[in-house]
C-alpha cells in the first residue's frame, strides 16, 4: 500500500515540476515574442476626424486579428496642465479603434 501511495506522490511531484518548467519556458520565450515588436510608419496616414500621423511614427504591435488586420498601440504623453475631458464608461479596458488611411486631400491637418 505504501508503494502505491509513494508512486502517486512521485508522479504528482514530477507532473508539477514538468508543468512549472513548461510555464517558465513559455513565458520567457513564446509569451514575450511580440514584446519588442515595433514598427515605423513609412508614410503619412490620416485618422478620420482626428488628424495625421507623420511618417517615422513608431507603433507597438498589440495583436494580429483573424479578420485580416493588425492592431497597434500608440502611447501619447499629455502634460498635467493640458485641458482634456474625461470619458466615462462602465466597460473596463475599452478599446476605441481608429483606422489609418493613406494621407490625401480629405485629411484634417
């Protein structure tokens, strides 16, 4: 009876250690694969009703979508003294996407 219990405990410990190793390898190698993926815009782009992103703007990759587009992150710093309006929502971590269009005569400057 003790051998059966000892073998079950040994298998449990080995499984736990193996799972922990797989988790560590995944988070260090695969999980951070896009962590350093940045792209620079090669030309000016228009954001409808917002303005223009100039060539050279660096964007961070967020997620590739199965619908056939990639979402990027653009970080903006605003001074504390700037006049901004708070947008209230009940949703947590809402994402409001803006589409980039090649700059043309319809863009707001």
